[in-house]
């Protein structure tokens, strides 16, 4: 199983990362909780899952965590679902 540090290291080396993410909306704060299973990262998001607000908050949060621009993050699948496939690029 990968660790968070390994994900950050992989992104730093390759400049690209595909993440499978399960978001928990309506949380108290935005935070990476850990891994749900070997390939799914669990993230708490404070925004509500309505009209793209949770997706926008997730992108903003990931951009800050990985120190990249929001424009470099793409939701590949799951825009209307808690389980998402996300691409990050430098």
C-alpha cells in the first residue's frame, strides 16, 4: 500500500499523478484522511455536494496540497459521485 509521502514523491518525480479519491462532503474541514483501500484516497471536504461546490473545493484543496494551479487538475470520472478519478499535472 502506498503512503501519502509516496504519492507526493511520485508526483514530484513524474509531474503527473492519477488518483482514485472518495470524498466525504459536508465535513468540518478539508483534510486527507488516509487510504480507504490500497488505491483509494479518502478526503474530507467542507463544501456541500451541490452544483459542483464539493468538486470545486476538492480541486482547490488538492492544488494547495500538491502546490500546483487549479487548472492542472482534471476530474476524469465521477464528477457527480463521491468516488472520483483525478489527474494532477505540474
